[in-house]
C-alpha cells in the first residue's frame, strides 16, 4: 500500500511564490486523496505489490483500469512535482552540464523558460508540462489530466502542475504569473540533473 511521501521542504518554504495555504490544500488534500483512492482501487489485486511506475505502465490505455491509472499517475506526478521544486533560498546556479544540454536543445536558458511557459499556457484545462529526455534529446511535453511521460516511454526530468488547484488560491486565473514564479525562483536544478 502507498503512503503520502514527505515533502522535501517545510510547508512555508516555497513562499512567497507558493503559499503555505496552497501547499496545505494541494499536498494535504488533493495529493492525499489520490493516494487514498489508489490504495482502495488496488486492494486485493495483483497490482497491490507493484511500484507506481509499474502500475502506470501496466494500466495505461486500458478502459477498465482508467481509475487505477489516473490515481497512480497523479500520485507519481505530484511526487515528481514536489521534488522538481526547491525553496528560493536554496537556489544554486544551474549545473554546467545541464545548462549545456538546455542550450544545445533550446538555444539558451531564457529561451527554454519562454518555451516552457508557452507550453504551460497552451495546455487547455487540467494537466502537466514536462521537460523530458527522449533518447539524447530534451523536449517539452504537455499532458492532459493524469497522463505523464512514463505512459509514452519517455524519461521525465522536471514538471509543473497546471491544474487550477495548484495555483488558484495564490494567483486566481493568472497561470502565467504562477509559471513564471516557479521557472524564475523554484526550479530544483539539482533534481533535474539527477534525472538525466
């Protein structure tokens, strides 16, 4: 059975960019609900002992397992999102190897940020935007609802949650401001590099 993973920082450490109130609802209510729902759905089945990754890959595209896929993927996506962030006070320079790869694939860090933001704004409705590794190339990928790169055989490196519950208390309908706040202040570049 799965449990809610601990946050890698305190509940107020992402302020002022993500408030403690937003984190409390997003992590403590939404993320917890996905964990609870997944546990109920897999109890007593062959999936009960499998990893999140295995559950996602084995249920993707199967209509009769859509509830399991959605909840497993959302647990995974949220775990990945929390790790993709770090408090602004802990921000360090982007590792040189990673900066070189970003520049090779997106021309510059500034251009990467602009393309990533554009993808976040273009994602209609609920979903996620990812930096993924596809072979040796880095790409930006949008996914709707619970979908994620694992379901497409790609390796996730970083993500931003663009479901409204991730930003509405702090930013209302200003998704662009939320995305900019993360890209300019909260990216955990060391985590991104560790996924290469």
